[in-house]
């Protein structure tokens, strides 16, 4: 068993937050849900209606993107479909699409490495949020692809978010799970709004901080936040499990 720890989580306020709360509870932690992201669909779809050819490869980077495309009746057709990780791939398969590629490393750089030898001279459509990393598009272009990017949705900070920043400032959090660079930035913006940024960063540096991948870790470090946990697999399950284990190591009677 583990001793109880308070863990802040910043997922969007939908089924992802509900699943995160359930997981943390099952791990023996006390979840502190504080949504730092809100999703606004653009209604756009991959590909260019004015182009003479459809993309040969479509890259999807999130479960949210899959769901938005499915809602408007889009499908990959004959294109090779690449998904950045298992959650995205599972959502695509649940929709009825064939997933052709999931990289071993669930990241933009891992996806570039997996596609590097196969995209030269091909049109590649990257469909994602408005906060996607240049690592993916630049890497595919360097591999010789003709890259187009479609913004499927925008990510904003929800009104009223940020109670966890006050808790961090007061030393009331044992751990946090940052799931993107944007959650780090929105957390700090919320702390600024409450006048507790310095204290909140100090509180984080006395707690256990988890980041879902290297880009998120680097963003936190740039803002003076020490990251203790970066899981090998970039999934929330891996992140939460590693963070709780670090904050409250399992012991046996």
C-alpha cells in the first residue's frame, strides 16, 4: 500500500480528468483536479480541398484530434495513418480507422524517427492543436516530406483555473503531474493572477514534480521548476504511477 498523497492534475475538464482522478484514487493518492486546458474545435480537417492530390500520410497526435475528426465524418481514406501514441491509436481504431504506425517512442521526435525513411517526396498532413511542437513538422520536412499542418483545435486556459497554485504556495501539495508544456505555462499564469508565483514555484520544488516527456520537463526547468519524474512511456498512466511511487514509495508489511 502507499501512504496518502495530494497530487494535482491539470487535464481538460472532461472524461480525461475523470479518468485521471479515478487512476490517482486507485493508486492511493488524493487527486487535486485543476483543469488547465480547455478545448475549442476549429472545424478544420487534414488535407487541402484545392490540392490535386490527397496527403499520402496523415499524422494525428491526440485522442482529442481523433474524436473531433470523427465527429465531422472525416476518415483517412487510403492515406497511411500515423498516431503518436497508444491512446491516440486506440481512439482511431475505435473509430474504425486502420492505424499503420505508432512509434516506439511516444513523442514528436519518436514519430519523426519512425517516418524518416518513408516520407521523402510525399505529402504529409499533420493534424493537431494550435500548440504543437515544431519538432514534428521541421523533422518531417528535413526528411523530405511536403508538410502541411491543420489546426484541429485551440487550447486555452479555463476561467477559474488555478486553485492548485494557492495550494502549492501554501505547501499543501505533495506532487503534481504536468502533461504538456502548456499546462506548466498556464499553471504559472494562474499563479501570477493570484500573486503567488514565486511561492508556488517554491512549493513545487519542495514537492514531487512529474512531466510527461522531455519537452514538458524542459519547459518546467526554464521556469525554475525542478522535475523529479519523467516516465519512459509518455502516457498519463505511466506518469501518475511514477509520481505517486516517488512521492510515497510502496512498502510491505
